[in-house]
C-alpha cells in the first residue's frame, strides 16, 4: 500500500508529468532550482495538510457540501502558508510573489482531496499528499535546474533566500555570457516540460517492453502519440 | 407534489449542511486569523528591513542619522517623476542638516511598462546611487538594469547634471555617454532619462523638499509650498502625516 502510494505520487501518477496539473505555477516559477524548490515545498505542505484535514472529516461532511468545504480548507491552509513564508522566507516570498496564493488554484490539491483523502484514513492520506507533493517538487526541481543551467549557466543560485543570508552554494557551471535566453522565457518552460514528459514516456515504454519480455516485441512500439 | 414527509428531512439536511459549512468557515477564518496575528509583526519587520536595505543601497547608512522612514514627504510631478501618482521622497539628515534625498520616481517608457526606481541624490546634486525596484523588462536583455545582473546601474554613482553635461545624459545611440545593452536600447534609455529627470527635479525643488524641518513638524501638515519655481511645474508637496 505504502509503496504503491509513493510510486503513484512520484512516478505513475505524477501531478506534473502525468496529470499535468498545476502547470501555471510550474511553468512560471521554474527559472531556477531554488524557486522551484520553494514553490514545491509550499505546495507539498498544503497538499499534506489539506489531505489530512479532508481525511479527518471525511465521515462528517455530507457529499453535497464536500467541495465547498474542501475549497475552504485549502484556501485557509494556503493563506497560512503564504503568511508563514512572508514571515520566515521573505526574500523567497518576494520572488515567488503571486504564485504562492495561486497554490489555491492548483487542481492537484483539490484533486487529491477528492480522489484520495476523502476515501482513506488520515495516515495514508497524509502520505499520499507528501508523495504527490514530492513528485511535483521533483518536476519543479528538474525543470528549474535545466532552465537555470541553460539560461544562466548556474545551479542553486539564490540559495541564501531559503537557507539564510550566508549560504552561497551557487555552482557556476557555464561561462557567464553563454546564457541561452530561450530557456528562461515562457516558451522554454513549455519545451522543457514537453521534453520531460517525453522522457518519462520513453522510460515507461522501455520498462513495459522489458516486462513483457520477449513475445510482444512489435506491439508496444509506435502506437501512442 | 412535495409531501410533508419528504420535506422534513430535506429541510433538516439542508440545515445540517449549512451549519457544517458555517462551522468550517469559522474554523478556517480562525486559523488564518491566528496565523496573521502571530506573523504580522515579523512581516512588518521584514518589509521595513527590505525597504531599508534597498534605501541603503542607494544611500550609504553612514551618511545620515535620522529615521528615513519617518522623514518622508510625497510630491507629484508627472513630467519629471514619470507618474501622476504621489511619489515618496525620503529625506536624509545628519544632526538635522539636510544631507541627501531618495526619490522614488518611475521611468514610464520602459520596453514593457513602467520601471520603478530608487534614486539617491546628495544635497549638492550628485547621485549617491540608483537601483531598480520593479520592472517587467525582457529577462536576459533588458533586465541588465538590475544590480544583480550587471554593473550597469552602478555607473550612475557620483554623476550629476554637469558631469556629464546635460546633453550627454542619453544612451550612446542617441549621442549620449551611457551604454545601451546588446538587443535592448529602450530599457536603458528609459532609465537614463528618468535619472536625469530626477536630478532636474531635485535641482529645481531642493529647498522645498527639505522645507519642513523635523518629523514632528510634519505632523502639523503645514503644506510646504515651494517658494521658487512657482510659475512652472509647481510640485504639490504635502507633508505626510506620521503618527508616532
């Protein structure tokens, strides 16, 4: 059960790569690893929290009002996280700006509340939230890493916004002026995400082929678009 | 045909649902209110620290000894300060003697909208520093006006209206002395113009800007109308009320 939940969140049903939920913040903030990490952690926190609350009240709330109640829970949690970030990670809050309150509109959250948390006990629900959040964060990190590396030639720039003013773990991997501008612009985000989705599909196809072992060689290839 | 039997449970169900909804609303609001209450002091401090940090970027903290936040006025000059909105002016003094101001003008003609600036000007009319506060210029091209991205904006330090002469306050393409960026001329052009205009504004209104002496005097809201230059582009200087 636990393994299956983890696998669903991180890979099989990844919010970013498979469900394609929460694309607006995903594409907008992934100009650097740290931005991605910040938004990913905030989203994870909200996901776990809302899953817990929804699961706790799943037998009390009547079906006809469950959606408004979920919305209310999520909105309160997001506002709480937003205030907390403003208080403790002020610089990061400034960078992420509007995308923190916009976590409310991330369909992945209400989707998990409805599809999983409202039908399961608190513990698995929280774990599901954490895993879904981790899957989302992972996509944010990878996409942020690719875009930051190509666009600015660095990795982990701005870590001081999260880990205190003295932290500077920026890796300068490419020469300064070699930035590939497209990577930082919105089209670069779409292209990057598209490549990630494609890469995941390729890996899945390979795994599938291997599992089917020898007999069905010609079948799996070249069908799905 | 709604029978009484069917209606009762419906009404009851609706009431229960409504009460539940209300209950969750109250709990949600309570949670938010609690968080707000425990964080707002910290948030306020963060905002202040952030503002002070940016102010000290354009005006070193050792140049003044007054509380910049409390010694402010707002002025309006659409032509030179780039916006019809009131613009905040921070006044720096040392032992009560006027030392410098920090203007917060807008460069209205950036490539994608307004660019908000902080411009520190010494009492003698020399720039102590310029920084961009907010902009929406193209990443990788126009955003070189940010101090984190390039040193371009630092080039304004120590300049004034005579050095370089007024006609050289333009980007090279327009015959001036400031570098434009590869692929972006509009952005630096807008910033250079805004900085020059700020200097012009300061030159014309310096005495009026420092007119009301202390923060406590500002509380009396004596509108310090400038004595000079009343014929053209008279700024509407209002003393900002401070409640301290």
